[in-house]
C-alpha cells in the first residue's frame, strides 16, 4: 500500500468513527430525555394493545346487538305473517260479499 492509500484509508476510518460518535451522542441524549427508541416502541405497543382491547369490547357489544336484532326480526316476521292471514281473510269476506251481487246493498 502506498502512503496515499494509507492516508485515504485512515481518513475513511476517521470519518466513520466521527459519524459513529455523533450517532452515539444522539442516542445518549435521547435516552436522557426518555425518548429512546425502545421507550417509543413500548409506548406504541401499549397504545396498540389498548386500541385492540377497546375494539374487542366493541365487537362483543355489536355481537349482542346483532343477536337482539335477529330476535326482533323473527318476531316481526311472525307478526307480519299473522297480519297477512287476517288481511287475506278480510279480503275473502269482502270478495264474497261483492260477488254475491249485493255490491254493498241489502237484499230486498
């Protein structure tokens, strides 16, 4: 290796060492401020956990509501069927009354 190559290699190593030192200092400052990467990740994890927990509770509530709606729908369907039967009976009575030629008049 020539002196020039050795000099470039040393400069390269020194630049990287300076960069490494600067990064280490930034990391130390962040840790002193309580803003380390791990601390931020822990905070994000706790926030995510809380969100998932709330979402789970909400899904449980929605499931209960869907069950209640399903029951109400079945009751409504049954009531409508009964109403349809009664309406059909009324229609049949009126049709017989009209078809007997009375058209709403009493026989004389």
